[in-house]
C-alpha cells in the first residue's frame, strides 16, 4: 500500500500524527469523518477528554451515558497534487471567492493553509483546510423537502428550547424558507459575477442547521460555469457544474414553493431538457464506474 497520504483510500489518527507538520504527540485526536470526499480526506479534530467520555461513559443524573465526541473543527487534506505554489494559491483563491459571497451564514468557514509535505526526503506542496464544524442534518436537494420532511430533520436534530422559548415548528420552517431565499440569491449572484459554482450536488455537501441556515460544508470542488452547449466535466469526469445548477433549481422550487423563472439565464442554459437528459446519462455512467471500482 502506498505511504503517500493523498493516495490512501482512508486515513486514521496515526496517519495524521505521522505528518511532518502535525505535532506528535499533539493535544488532539483525529478521527475519520463518515463523509469522505473524492478530493480530500476529512478528519474530525477531537478533544481527548470528549473521546474518553464517549468510550468510557459519564454519569448524568444517575445514568451512565456515552455522549459522542463532537468535533472542535474539521481537518481537510486535499488529494490534489500541485506542481507550483501558484497552482495551490489559485485553488485557495477560488475558496475565498465562494466565502466572499456565502459567508458567514451559508458556508462552513475554513482557514486554508499550504504546507511542505515531507516524504522520503522529498518536499511537496500540500493544501489543507481547518474548517468549522457545522452541527445539523444533511439537506438533500433531491429529497421531498416538504413540511413533513423538514419536521423530521428538526426532530433528528433533537430540537430543544432556545432561551426558554419554544419555537413553533411552522415558524422554524418559515425561517428556513426565508433564509433559503438569501442563499439562492447569493449563489446566483456569484455565478453571474464570477462564473464559479461550488458542488451543491454531492451527498452531504449541504447541511441544515438548527437556526434554519443552509451551510455549504464541501468547498473542495469549485467549477467554472460556461454558458455554452458543452457539458463540461471535472477532473473525475463528472458533470458537477450541471448537477449543481440542477440542485440549485430544486432548492428554489421545493423550499420556496415557486416555479422557476423561464428566462433566468442560468436555468435557461443548464435546464434545457435535452441537455439534462445527456447529463443524467453521464451521471449514471459515472456512478456505475464508481461502483465497479469498489467491487
């Protein structure tokens, strides 16, 4: 098995502590997050005391509980290789553009850093990010997203009293819809002004928080938006731009309960029926390819 951390399918605490730019022994424990991206390793940064409580248990009101350790932050280690510092800086610049439009309400804030990754006496550039942990539930644009579904997400978040006031469910759902309006407006503005769109289609890329905000947590795949008939693929041969625009349109239709504006330049280009059919075929081929690799 390769010892290059970028090539490993999964990594653990030992792998992270073995990196030349991470202190060992350090003051944190690193645990693989359940959601792993194709472009990066995603590790939970944990307090050892919280991990100890999770494994050994603590007594709360006479009952022994095993509370799962909540991450302090998320560490992202990009798999991408960069030949020059300029190439790595270009990637960071795209992340900063996304933050300019979506921060602070609609993106998990991240501090990007470029380090020299030392292996067998060789030094290579490695891009990493220390990102805030967003507590909430996955928001899947292809789900129903009706009131019943949103209520289930709320229940899964174990919604409790906020400042001694019980927020009514309908008020919470109304808040979601209002904040979704802002999220969509900022995304459209960014697309039209910068020709960039983040990956909105990946599983778990969008998180719905208790406060009703939609937060983008995966900022590793930012694609150029080309308003032309060509279906542009990313470096994994996936039509991420088209699928992200489709995800955006689904959020607008389902969470705002309104039809799409037919002359919207974004939707007019990317939601063309023939184009969407071709994109779906590419998407299915990509998924079959991924399944065959896992087999």
